[in-house]
């Protein structure tokens, strides 16, 4: 047989924060009588050893102490509830600082920032793309990166900064090709098929024409030589 839980005859609610310690009010027969104006119209009595506080803000963080009297008990029971309220984090802003940008090397620093006094507790960086997937790169608000032209495949990747707190997270990304512009341009030139210029085409046509003329002259000389040889032979026969 399960034990029967009795509703408390009354429950007193106290709240302790870093700045103050005060009594919020008390519950009796599911009715709340408030004392602190900070919690006006925000506390509900559930009829048992629990209470509900609505529309929480960061200012409501602290230690809540519930002391209540159960039937057939003289001494009050006490429960402690440590509450931390987190607000949603803002979207981070990523800035770049390029120390070196060439066709072979690209050195830069990325900074991930949020407005002052934002409820952010962790910074997390990832690197990758949708095809290869994303992998953890580093933690912290800033990272230093050095890339070589031999790793041109990384130009299709991006860095993602994610800011966290226990209740929320948001991310912002930046593409590597938008940072290493000279290396990206070099990659485009290396991969782009080269089309002959008009000058190259004219040189090719001129060389072909000269070769044809030389071949024609050689043919005429050979033909003339053969003709002379035949005429000399016929003269000797006569």
C-alpha cells in the first residue's frame, strides 16, 4: 500500500539572492498571500509541497526555501531549491584579421563576439562543410589559423562560431574563400582551362603559312630537278 501524501496546512516561501534575503509570501489552501512586490501575480500554490513561479527573469535567480507544516506534525519541514535563470544568447558576430594573404600562404585570426553583458558562457569553433561534415576546431572567443596552398580543398570550408549557455545556443559562420582571397584567386586560375589568345592564334597561323610556303618551294625545286634530269636523259638517247 502506497503512503498517502497530505497537503501542507501552510507553506512559507523565502528567497535568498546575492543581494538580499526576504520572505516572498505563504500558501494556505492553494491561496497565495504575497509580501514581496517583486513576485506579485507570479506565484501559484499547487496545493502540495510545490509552488510555481511564472515569467522568470535573471533577477529571480537565487536560493528558494520552502518551509511547510504537514498535518499531525508539529515541526515544519524545509526544502531548498537553487534556481538559475538564463536568458537566450544573442547571435555572435565574427570578425577577421588577416596577417598574411598570398597565393601560397594565408594567415588570419577570427574573433567571435557578443554584446556586453550577454549571458554567454562558452565559445565553440567548428570547421568543415555540408559535404564533408563539421569537426571541432577549438574553444574560446578567438582562433589563429594558418593555411598553405597545398590544402586548397579547405577553401570550400567554413568556420562556425557557436555561443552557448545551459538554456540556449546560436551560431555564425564565415567562409575561408572570403578570407584568403589571393589564394582563392590563385586556385581559380590553376583550375581554369587556358584559351589561346588572339596573338597566339595569329602566330600559329603565320607559322603555318610560312611552313606551307617553304614546303611549296621545296616541292617546286624537286619537281624542277626531276624535270631537268629527265630532259638530259632524253637528249643523251638521241
